[in-house]
C-alpha cells in the first residue's frame, strides 16, 4: 500500500439512535483521517468489515476535494478499496468517510450488550472489543498493531447515558438536531494501535479515587451496584504506583476507567485508559463474593493495568509477538498481587494455575512455539492460548530468576523508554535485558520461544566421599513418552540445585547448554537428599533415579520440602505416568504420602490430577474404587478443617475448606453429603444463608447426589440471583446432576435466554466434565446445535474453549476419529489446532487406560484388603 502514516489523526463522530429503552443495531458515523501520501495513487486500501460506506473523499492540503467513485469490498480479507477518478498526489491531506455499521451481537467490534434494570426491563449498552482485528467492524482503518495513530473521538449519544472512551471528556453539549442527544468530545489520545481504541455508551454508576501519583481512577458498575466496585478500585489505586515504581516510567494518561460489561467474551481487555471487564472479573460484593473471586479480580486488574505500559505504551510489532504482551502481563500480575496481598501465597498458586497447565499443553505433538508466525489476521485468535499466556509467563519467570530482579528492572526500564509510543519485537526486549545483565539472554531465550516443547532432565547420582556427583541429561519431553528421534532439540536450561541441609537455599546454579553434563556438589553427606529446580522455576520436568526419588519422599511427609517443591514433585510424577514412563500406581503411592499436607495449592494440584484420573477411570467398571481412594485421602484434612471458619483463619484456609469439602462431597463421603444437604435446605429456606466460600462445594455436592427437585431448586436460585458471580457459580456446577433426562435439561438451559452468551460454554463444559454420561450427552448436544454455537462464537477463542471442554476427556480411540471427522465436515478455522490437540489427548487417554487400568485396579483393591 502506498500510504505512509506517521501520525494518522482520526476524528470520529458516532451516532447511536435509540428506541424507547434500547440502542438499536445501526450506527452512523463520520471518519476523518489525516494522511501523508508518499507516492501518487488513485486507490486507498483499508481494513473494513460489516460496514457500508456511503461517501468517501480526499482533501489535499490547500487543494480541492476529490470524491471517491467506487468502493470495492474484499469481504474475505476484510478490506475495502476506495477508487478515485484521478491520482492523489504526494503530500498531506484528509480522508473523509461517511458510513453505516451495525451494533452486532457477536461480542466483537462495536456490539450491543444486554442487561436488565432493577425494574426488570431489558436494555442494551453499546460497547467495543477490538483486539485482535475488530476495530475494522467499527470504522474503516488500518487495523494493524504497528500502524499507530492519535484519535480524536466524539460520540453523539442519548443525554441520559454515560459515554466513555480512552481519554477524558473535554466537551459535552446538546446535539442541535435532537434535544434527546448530546455530543461528547474526548481529549486526543497518545499515538496508539487501533486494537486499543474503546468507547462505551450505557447506564452505569461509579466509585472514584486517586492513586498516590495523582491519577484519577474510576470503577464503573451496573446501576445500584457501585459498592461492588470498591475492591477493584482499591487494587487499581495500589497497582498503578507499583508499576510506576517497578518500571520507573509514569502512567502516561490523566485517568483510567475500569468498567464491568454484561456480555463480554474474554475476562477483560486492556484498552488504554478504558479497561473493559466481565462483571465477574471486576465486581466484588462484600457479603456474597467468595475468596477465589476476590483473588481473580485482583489478578485480572493487575494483568490489564500492566498492559497499560507493556502492550499499550510499547506495542508488539505484529501478532507473532503477541506472547510478549500476554506472557509478560500474565507473569507480572502475580508480582503485583504478591505486593498487594502477600497473604495469598500467590507464587505457589502460579505453579498450579499457569506453569503446570503450560507444561501439559506443550508436551503435545500439536503444541506450537511461543513465537508463531501469523500470516492472515484470522490466525491470531488461535494463539490466545495457554502457550502465549501461561508458558509465556513461565519462561519470563524463569528468565527473571536467571538474571535477578535488579538487572531485570533495569532492562525493562531501558526497553520501555527506548520504544515508548512505538512497536517492538521479542528480540528488542532480549537486547535490553542482555545489556542490563551481561548474560546471553537472546541465545538462552531463543531456545524457549522459537521451538515448541521443553526438556525432561534425567538425573542420577553417585556419592564419592563427601562429594555428590550428579549426571544430568536433557531430552525433549512428549506426552506420549520421551523423544528418542535423531534430531532431538536442545534447550539452554538454567538449572538450580538445593540439598536437604537448606531446602530454601540454592547451593549451585548452572546453565545446561548441551545434551548432558556432570556436576560435582562438594560437602554433601550421604544422608542428605538433593533436589533439582528448587522453587519449581525452571520450565522442565524431572525424572530422578529411584534412589534419589526415595530420598525425597520423607521431605513430602515431614514437610521439609517447600510447598511448591512438594507440588512440583507430585506433578512431575503424574505427568510421567501419563506418558507411560512410570506406573500410575507409583503416583497413587506418592499421593498417599500427602496425608499431612497443610498447603492449599498443593492440595489443589493434587485434587486436579485426581480429577483427571477419576475422569479416565469413569471409562472402567471400577470408578467407585477411585472415589474411595479420594475419600480416604481427603477425609483427615476435611475433619481437621470442619465446616465453619475459625478465628484467625485467612484467605488460603477459606480456599482449602471449599476445595476439600467439594472433593469429599462429589466423591460421595456420607457425612459431608448429609451436612451439605442440611445446610442447603437451611439456605433455601432462608434460615441460615450459606457463606459465599461454601456455596460452590455445597451446590456441587447436593446436585451430584440430587434429583429433579434439587435441579429445579438450583435453577430457581439462579433466576433469583442478582449477582453474576452467583449465577456463574450455579452454572458451573449444574452439570454434576446424574440422571440422563436432567443432564439434557441442563444442556437445553445452557442455550436459553437465562444464560449469558459467554457463559453457555462453561455450562456445557460442566456437563462434559462431570461424568461419562455427561460427556456423551454434551458432545451430542454440541453436534446437534453446532450451527447456532458456531455462529455465536466463530472466530473467537470461546469456540476453542467449547470444543476442548466437550471432547478432551474421551478415552476411546474411535472417539478421536469421530471428533476429527466431525470437524472436517464442520470446519472451525480458529479452532483447528484445538481440534488436533483434543484428538491427541483422546488417543493418549486411551493408551494410558490400556496400559495401566489393570494395575490401578489391583492396587486399589489390595490397599483395602485385610492384612493376611
């Protein structure tokens, strides 16, 4: 394209017409863009989707207006070509476009979001979601991250509505053509990418504060719910100064608004100065919100505000470097929450929530490198996944640990100052960190971002007098077993080692830059254990020799190993068993060593892996035996915690109690079931309202062992719930119901008006994840309703999420063929890789079951057999 755009200035006026109580779905707008023509041309090509251009003209500086004579839409490429009768000459000018677009229902571009007033009236807000490539649905533009511009936005809106955009309001005046409308003008934005532009028109209340560095912070909530914005406001006002200090770069805008949107596909979106959120990612009710919701809000606020610097001030050059935005924000959100809420022990939770999740996905043959070459923008949606976010965050955590906090901050500051208001690539960040630290960052990190997968470090040891000789060998780890091919990739692996003498202190650090090496640890007596990767920071799995593993097990039982290392040890072994490298029975024996475990996150990871195993064994006739194993393992900690919180307990105790009671209730532990039913009855009858932290485990337990009356009561609670968090809490557990006719009722409910479009996916996923019957029914439901579901979610990450949640748990070879065949005849381009990953997981599950089912069954039977 022959247009050079150093400082495109966009002035956009948009009119939203109104019909009694809702904004109707047509918006008319005028766009004026200042351009520099670098080479004479009679055509201008722009991005444009779902827009009808009425007129377009170009006015050269000091010259006559030239009207465009043709508009040629290339719908597949989402472009329009404007043709002019004569060549536009070199020089500056203004492009003016009058156009009509639609307020769609697809939760992308400029769309309408449905909400209900306190009087029960349905109304609509008009909101935007432009990342990755949907600004072009709101106005014709050059919709690529590297084509930055300043934006002057004016909105013509109903006078009784709130109108917001990236910048502060500089003028609000009656609209001369209609007394019910006002024109709202916003200050000029800094130079920025189109995907970060935002505007919202609707009915909202807000709470306001100022950060210690003088930035006005507002949290916008549904009308009447301003109090629910106070927690996010507190987090945001603490977070802005934290990032300013961490980066040594001030927040560059005069204000920041955080707003809760009713219909919202993602968790949140970092639009510069106007961050949009799902209601559940922003609103906290002091009485009715659970501890995990508070934690999620804190993390999401921390994530989106980090983007104001890392992503907005400095933006990736192209979507290939998306991971840099998302991986970095997914790492630093934990740093920020640890600063605001040290009592959350959030870094241990990172290992369970992000690190192990990324390892599981990246072990698949159908994974992808962190850096993915993106050709067509339609390929972008597919890389908003656990590799970009969670593996990205994990390798940045490893990098931060490798170079140390001081040099890391120095390098970050240099990067932000050098590229502010510009675009950058992964290599640009490595250069700045390399200069700050003097370490070979590009060489080390290239092995983690440019090739997919990660290594397994195989460790053996030998004692020679007072020295411990360690032999370390790296191979690519695959979910189907170790990679034994000729062309085995290598990584540059930062290795840390600690010993039983001081489990928290690293005794030695080395960089493993070859397939194998030998290391001598001096002064390690024969009775001391040796642990690789203390803190579980390095992004790799470990396979210890049997003698080394044996020596580490007492550290699990007596808790001398750090919680994060107890978690990592168990998670590695579980992964090795799935890959067929050890027997699953070995892992079950290890799990029994966790009976004294006090740490929430360790239990959470253990619970998650037992859930995977329980799902796998639902394909056998001894599913009840694994439930008994779960009951035996969780009963002691359940008895210790009991049902009611005690004085002096904190955040993590509340999370642990909810986890343990839910696990026991689902597994059919009779005393837990009876108490859950009693408390549920009291809750429904209004005698004793359930504390928010007990609602999920109680709802899950009574539904799992409930009948049609239980389901009807739950659906009634859903209808009466005023808070989206409570509705979501109920939606996520409805699938636990067991009877086939009730499962079908839940699936039909998922597509009803009662469930917000973005939440349908978690209802169907809840059904698929709860039982063998549920999995079959959910898959059939998705196939039967594919057209409706695909139209609703196509091109977004929710379609991938729907597919993964529905089919990932199958464990029969022929199901992989069925899934593959269905998506060949019903293509979903944005979910192509997800389909491959699901088929691979199904085959892996089937192989695991064939290999280990008999041994697991024998072990579960003999552990209950009376001693001879």
